[in-house]
C-alpha cells in the first residue's frame, strides 16, 4: 500500500467515525424527544391546565404546579433582572478593564455553572431554617440566584458591543454617565437585555434541585408565595417516582410542557440575539 | 435662562450620578457576597459533621441514619465515577459531532443540525432523568444486564465487574444518562469553538494537499487545544453537580460501589433524596458537609475551565 493510499484510508475511517458519532448523538436525542412526545402528548388537554393535582387513582391536572412555577419564576426573574442588569452595567461601564472587574467576571462565570442544588442548600440555610418555613419566596430567591449570572453575562456582552460613539455623543451634549447609560446605552441594548432575561427564564423554568428544600411543593392550589408552593419540576419529580400510572402520565405531560416552553423561549431568545448581534 | 437650565441639569446630575453608580456597584457586590455566602453557609451548616467525624468523614463509607454515623466516601466515589464515565462516553462523541458539522457536513444541513443540538442542550435535566428512569433503565436491564449476568460464571472477572441487581438502576446507567445530557452541550460548544478558527488557516492546509484528518489533527485541534480542555472541564463540572438526571436512576445506595452495575449515590443525589427527610441535626449537618465537598470540587474544576477559556468568548 502506498503512502497516499494509507492517508486516504486513514481519512476515510476518520470521516466515517465522525459520521457515526453524529448519527449516534442525533438518534439518542431523537429517542429522548420521541419518548417525551409519545408519553406526554396523551396527558395534554384542557384538564392539565384547569384542575389541580389529583389524589392517586383519580383524574386531575397540574394547575397548582403550573401557577406555582409561573409565580416563582416571575418573582425570581424580576429579582435577577434588576441585580443582573445593574451588575452587568457596572462591569461594562464603570469597572471595564480593571482587575476587580476581571475577578468579578471570573467568579460570575463560575457561579453560572455552579451546581444548582447547592444554591438550594444555601437559600435553605439563609431563609428557610432561620425564618422557620418553606415558602414560594425562598424558591424565588433560589431561582433568582441561578438566573442572575446569565443576565450579568449577557448585559455586559451587549453593552460592550455598543459603539463607543454612542457614549461620546451623550457625554458631548453634557449628560452625566448615569444618564448616558440609562437613556442611551440601555435603550440601544434593550433587545440584548431582553435576550438575557429570556435565556435566564428558560434556564430556571426547568430547575428542580434548588426548589426541593426552598419552596418544598404543595399538593393544593396556592397563590400565596409566603406559603410552601408547588412547582412543575418538583411535582414531576414526585409523580415520576410514584407507583401510580396516572401520576406517571401526568409527570410526562408536565415534562413535555416544560420542554416545549423552554424550547419556545430559547428560540425567541436566539432570534432576538441575532437581531442584536449577540452571538 | 440658558445658564439656569444648564446649572440645574448639572445639579440633577450630582446625586443621581453617584446613586446610580452606587446601585450598580452594589449589585455586583451583592452577587459576590452571594457566592461567598454559599461557601460560608455550607461551612457553618456542615461544621458539626466535620467536628464529629474529623477527616474520617472523607474516607469512611458508613452512612447510617439509625446509628447517626456518617462517612462521605460512597457519594464522593459515586460522584467522581459517574462523571468520569459520562465524560469518557460524551467527549469522543461530542468531538466527532463537532468535527463532522464543521468539516464534512454541507452548510445547508450543518446549520439546522447545529441549532437543534444547541436547543437540545437547553432542555431541563429532569427530562433526561425521566428518560433514564422509564426508557433506558428497563432496556438496559433486559438487553445488557440480564444477558451478562446469565452468561458470567460466578467468580469470573465479568461477574465481579458487572454484578448487581438487574433493574437498570446503577452507577453505569446513571453515567449513561449524564453522558447523553452533556453530549449536546459539549458538541454545541466544540462546534462554536471550531468555528472561531479563521477559515483561511484550514483552507491553506487543504491547499497544501492535507486530508481532512490531517487538517483536524494538525490544524484545528492544536490551535484551540487549551480551549478544548476548558470545555471538557465545563462538561465535567456539569456532570459532577447534576442532580435530577442522576437521582432517578442511580439506585441510591450509600456503600462504596462493588461493581460497575451496582447501585450507588452521588453527592447531589444524596442531598436531593434525604435533605427534607433528615432524621436529626447530625444527619442534616452531614448532608450540608457533603454539599461543601461538592462545592469545593466543582469550584476547582470550573475555575480551571474558566482560566483555560479566558481568551475565548464561550
């Protein structure tokens, strides 16, 4: 076999292996989506949204969990947007280029991928244990801690992408830095800021671990965040591990619901990101 | 008139300026305080366990709420083992997918596949956990575990390595679910990484007559080697700290795993399963101490990852 043949053969094997890897990966992912849609679609229906979780063996829906999830994700996201946008603005506008900013950015990136169950433990020690009880607020705080680093990261990225001339033009007409940021930079970057919010929302809407010891879960309908609160992920967790067919089917329907919601939010986020030239 | 409005504008600037700057710096400080708070609260909460058991907490494998004796070796080994196995499956596959999409796949197909993989990386881990529990575990028990258990002679190496209750809930299947979970994430980041290499560098190599294998081996991979290690560490960090994909399927046994197909536990799965039902103060403290150990491990891994990825935008 000549050298050229050997090179050709080695290359052929390599191309084939890469193709096989892609085929394996795609078929695994298709298998998961197949199971999710196949088992979850049957439970989809108006009842899922209009009735609360049933006792074992009877018919019901996931209304209490859906409402709890929306309330906690909404509260958590509100907190994460305020803290995240301000902190990201500080990194991009006030501290840009300093050592402190580099350290904060580094630690923020670490926090971005820290195990979410530890955030749950932290909030338990911070809010649940001392104030005597699980609550929707504690769950929202845990979710806010998880979403904030994402918002910080996108806020900083999008502000640094804005042309320096924008800042200079604002300064030139006599506006102070804060005014320039609030009236010009944030306005120019608003699509990017929204993207950060959406990505954060998509991330926390499926989080289970941090809610286990903060909001705990609640088998009844409850819109008062001072009380323990149900959420879709924790209810799915409980139902999937139960021995009742009805509950397991509801768990699949809930999982499909979360997955679809996360996909839609992520797709919208991607479209907005492309518009604002965030990669 | 003009003077008055200018001075009032400057006055308006004064306190507002300082206040806004203060709010921004305050938000950043709050975030850093939260990170410090995680370490401090885990250290304080876990302190009774470290005081009661000393360093033996790290290397003994007794986990017994009845006698109130706790050792973390089982969950620590389970965490490291599942994450390592998961990575060894996911890494070659993810690299293969990324290379295929960047080098071989026609762009018309590569872009949609790339986007689909990126979107799948965002699916909540509880979905992967349910797939593991309801689909993978029964399949694995019926088609892999049973045949091996039936064909392995008692005392042979296969019996030692693969023994275990044939229900599909074990260290190995938990690692498989983890691998499937981090696969789209790693493939998406690798692809993004390869796309940052300027195309003319690769084209030059092709122009010299290199084959695709030679371009990938001598151009693509060496030029982003540091970042590749960084991405591997990010994937490892995810696998180490993942809770829901593992808790469903690992079997929840706290002893040291005796074989690959034996039930086990990870730090995260132990905390998720027991924390709300902790029987006493020492039990709860031991779980928080486990959390501190997990934090230190993942913080180390993620810090290395971020240091290696500093030059990139990932």
